[in-house]
């Protein structure tokens, strides 16, 4: 059994005060869902560095973990009971982890007390969702109007091998040398590597970098924030998290990964294939070491077989060349800046990009919803990309999210149906992910949570 530590902590810069009303909602048994969400997010933050991506296993291991919110006249304190000891050094909590705990509190309080109570925001509309994402990231202090476009989103697997991790770190280093900041899903693997590399590049250029981590309550325990993240934001769900990447970022670099990375690729292609986005400059690069060339060839072939040649034109594949990746992304920032000027769009938030509602409204993976997915060729490429993204999202649910794991345990694997022209490439891609141990951290044999019918 892991060691536990109980302690009290106070915020420094992230959050100063909560109103009595906000504290009451967090500790009120009638609002237990809000408290439980915060408890889980706090546990995930404290459990950074743990070698597991099973949300249910993390929660079961630390059933005795609790958080008490103590209101004081001069602010608040958090009492952490039975916290994982890897968040401490000589009994003192690491400063970065403490910041992340209070960032989680800030976002959960804001989303549940202000955002949902805002009558001017209708989260049942596409405009309302986009505005909701804007309000969350603004409340977190991420919007810096004076900065030119330079924020590169990095996607990729949390359980990549050492060669792929080293490559992601070198790519981050090269981008850091060129003054590019990094935004990732905040976890380990390809989310940590680019940030770690960029810190060295930024240090050599004597600049303070931004290392933004975007996550959501359902995935955070499986991908605990890495300590390099200096701006952590917890969005309400995976769809708003994905939209935040697109709205905040000025381009995306994709490293090797598994189904979560495939979900992200299909999401951005679903956005870029919208007719309204045809002329919007948004650089998208797939990259990895020489050993990942076959992996990206599989991804490329899958996209060609399902979404067609037009989708393949929306990205660039660069193999084993971190310098070229960094140079390309840097050169594209001028085009992004010029277009934002032309359209009078903000540098710090991409309002012009059209995100269709099918990619905005939360998808709940159940056996019924997974079986009902439209994976037929009788739809445009953008719609098919959105539906394929839902299929991969459901598989991620069944792999690592507590709700999905319990659903599969109770009713068996999700059944996914569709046209042969789509299902055969999908089957081939998923089989390769399993063979390459890209589904989960390879501590045991993978048992599929899905069945292709």
C-alpha cells in the first residue's frame, strides 16, 4: 500500500478567496457531485507520476482520500487527508502540484457556480458552448492579447516508448529555441516530452515559456498533470477540452499515440473539413522518429480509405526531423497572424474557426449510443470524421474512464457497426494499436472493450 500524508495547504497565486456560498456548495451533501468531481481531480493532481492509466484503479486505491475546505476570514485552506506521498518532498508539497490543486478548485467552482448560472450563456447552442470555453480559459488567465501567435498544441500518446518520448522532447526543444510555447493534454508521454524539451529551448533564449495543460474530469486520473505545466485548466468534458485546443492553439503537432490520439486527429480533421474553414490557416503536422514511419503510414492510409484525399491534404507528415517540424510551425505563424488581422480575429482566441455542433455536444459512450453511430459512406467527410471520432472516444471511455470501464464490465464490450469500406480499415488500425501496445500502459495483456460487427 502506498504511503499517505495528511496536511493543510493555502493558495498562493491561483485562488485567493471563495465566497461562503461557493464553499457551502462544495461541502453540502446535496451538492455531493461537485465535491466528488473536485476530490477526484485533486487526487489525480496529487498522484502525478503514477504508472497507471486506469481511472477506476486509481480511485479504488485511494478510497480513503478526502478534501476538506476550510473558510477563513483571510481566505481558504484545504485539508488533504490520506494524500499520495509522491506529491511531497520531505513532507512539503511540491509548489507546482499545489498550484494544480487550486487550479482544479478554481475551475470546478467557476464552472458550477458562475458558468452554469450565467443566463447569457446557453450551453445548448454552438455559440453558447464556444463562449463557455472562452469564459473558462479567460477565468484561468490564459488569454494574453499582446502576444503574437506562437502557441503550438502537441498531441500524442501517454504511454509511448522511450525513443518516441525522446523525439517529442527534442521537437519541443527545437520549438522552444524558436520562441514557440506549448499546449498539451497535460499528462505524461507525448504530453510531457515537448514541454520538457521546450523548457531547455526557452532557457537558452532567456524567455519564460507557457506550458498549458488542458484536461477534463473524466480523463485526468488516467493522465495526471505533469509538473512542467504552469497553466492547468480543467474543462467540463472532452468536447470542450478539444474545442479549447483549437480555439487557443495556432497549430498542432501530433506525435505517435493510440485511440485517444486517433480521436484527436479525427476531431481536428472534422473541423478542418468544414467548408467554412477551407481557407483558415491552421498548420497540422504528424511527426515521429524513424521507427514511427509505419505508424503514420497506417494513420495516413486509414484517413485516405475513410475520409478521402481532401482530408489527407490538410496535414503534413514529417519523419525523424525535429528541426524541420519546428521551422515549419514557426514559418506558419506569420500566415496565422496575417489571416487573423485580415479577418479581425483575436490572436489569443480563434473565433473564426467553425466547429460543427456534432463535435461540440458531449457524447456519452453507452452500448446504445455506440451501436447507433453512423459509420456509413452515405455522408460527407466532415460528418464521417465526427462520427469516427465518437467511436474512438467510446473506446477511450472503455479503456480508461471509470464510467466506460464500469459500462463494459456490466454489459460486455461495445459493439460498433458500419459499412465494410469503413469497418475494415478501422479494424486494421485498431489491431495495429493492440499489437503495438498503444491501447494502455503495457503492464498486462490488453482486453478489448469493443467489438466490430
